[in-house]
C-alpha cells in the first residue's frame, strides 16, 4: 500500500507502549512508507529523553521520511485553525497542504 502521514502523537503512543500501540503498529505495517513533519524528530526525541527511551526512538525515526515545514506553511495552518475555531478533528496535513496526500494515523500522547 502507499505511504502514510504519521502524526507525532501516534508514534509517541507506540514509544510509550500505550494500550493502542499494537493497533497503531499494525496500521503502520500495512503501508509501504511513513512520512511526517520534521517536528516529529524534535517531539519524539524530547519524549524519549524524558522516559529514557532514546535508543528505541532513534530506531523508530529511521523508518520515517520527514518533510520540512516552513514559515508559510505554519502561517497557513494557524490562520486556518483560527478561522475554524476548534480543530481537534482536523489533520495538520489538511491545514498546511503537505504533499503527497496520504492517509494519517493520529493518536494523542
């Protein structure tokens, strides 16, 4: 199957072995590749450092292709969020128009 946009909280839940980690891993395994914003690296490494899981996190990051998020993308995303109000059900990729448009896995850390 094609690639998957991976939201940071989903990978955080796998790192922390949360109850839904197995379901997230199964979803990830059904795709040929994963990609995310470059912010994933910072956020996952910070969590891993707090929890003493750096080696595991680095292994997880090797499987993710990252896409840079520039200032214009951040502005579009924040403007879209402000215009819509609560965006809990929206995907970041919808707001910043990151391409390619692959499915998204999102779980909260």
